[in-house]
């Protein structure tokens, strides 16, 4: 059975896309069949895997609006076992599209689109945009679980509080089986006191829901993105790669414990 994981936090720049790319690539390298869905009009996950966003004729927008078959939107990537559904700026016009159509079930568009995928995936990872609007709601409605990257800095907890309240609403109104996969500490710096303070707060509040693995701040990560590669393939021995492999193993453990 496939597990659909949204990577979400409405706070910008906390490591959602980096986590979406590198968790996907690490799971793929560990032999799992993975589909990464870029669900942000910035198209950063698409770019981060080496694609030119402007040259993408078919994107997730075309698939969720049923203008093309979702299977035609799937691209294979340079990484074995990893496929991608790209996104670009077109996705920003979804609200306008929904209003022009009127009759759509506006929060179940992604769910019904993913239901039509024929590929045999173990994991579908959804990279959410930095907002809790229609796109993120669609992602959470379609997901089995949500992974929340938390950057250890000021206002991290405020962002966590609002995503938690969104999750509760979605569980109540649309998707009772939505679980929290875990909080993930990102860009962690053990020598920065604010960072360790926030990390302690997160671990104290969400004990068993916080991943044991934290992702260190590591220069190889932006270097890899700039080259359109996952860090796990660009520099497998980098601290960032090792951390994302450890995260992937924790996610696999969760799946095993549930079965
Ligand atoms: N562990 C890390 N070490 C160093 N740099 C990192 C790390 N994680 C992310 N970054 C860098 O921080 C920036 C923001 O990361 P990313 O794009 O993953 O965040 P995001 O939450 O997806 O942002 P947005 O909200 O805009 O979608 C990027 O330039 C990325 O390369
Ligand atoms: Mg992003």
C-alpha cells in the first residue's frame, strides 16, 4: 500500500522542498518506488531535480484540473526509482480556475488526481507551498500523513501552532485518518543557543512525534540544489546526506511498526 506524505509548514524557507527532494531520493536509493509531487508554483522541487520549469509542458496543474491524464504528467528522474510530477507558475492560477468552474470539489482535486495514478509507488511525497491555502489543504486531504519541518529559530513555534490547528480541522472535516509523520528539526546548528533552545522546546512538546534525526545546516545541500541534484546523490558522504538517509530509515520504521 502506498503512503502519501505531505511536507508542510506555512512558514517560508524552513526546508520543506529540501526535505521533499532528499527524503524522496533517499527512499528511492533504499529501493522504494517514490513519486515526488511538486505542489508549489515556485517549482523549486522541479528545479532541484534538474528540470527547467519553463520547459514543462505538462504539470500538476494540468493533471488536477483534469486537462490531461495524470499519468502523462509523470517524469522519470536521473535517480532510479524516483519519478516527479513537476509544477510551475501555472499552479498559482488554481484559485481563479476553481472560481471559473464553480462546481468542483475544491479541496479534493489532488486526492482524486492521485487516485488515478497507475504506477506502483511505495511513497508519494508532496512538496507544499509556504501557505495554508487551497493547495496545502488539497495536499493534506490527499495524504496519509504530514511531515513538518521546523527550522530552529524565532517564531518557529507560532508556525507549528497554526499548522497543528489546520491539521485538526482537516482531520475533522475531510480526512480523519491523517496522521502526523513527525516534526523534523532542520538547519540544525548545535553551537547556536537559540537553535538548541527551540529544538528542546519542540522535543519537549512533541516527544514521540519528533524525529530522532535532525538535519544539520550543511553547505553541500544548497550546492546540490544549485546543480539540480539531491544531496544524497551529489555528495553521499556529506552530513546532510547521512541525515536524510537516517530520516528515510525512520520513516520506513514507522511504516513497519504500523503493519
Ligand atoms: N540543512 C540545510 N543546510 C543548509 N542550507 C539549507 C538546508 N536546508 C535548506 N537549506 C537552504 O535553505 C533555503 C530554503 O530551503 P527550502 O527551499 O528547502 O525551504 P522551503 O521551506 O521549501 O521554502 P519555501 O517556503 O519558499 O517553499 C534553500 O536555499 C536551501 O538550499
Ligand atoms: Mg519550498
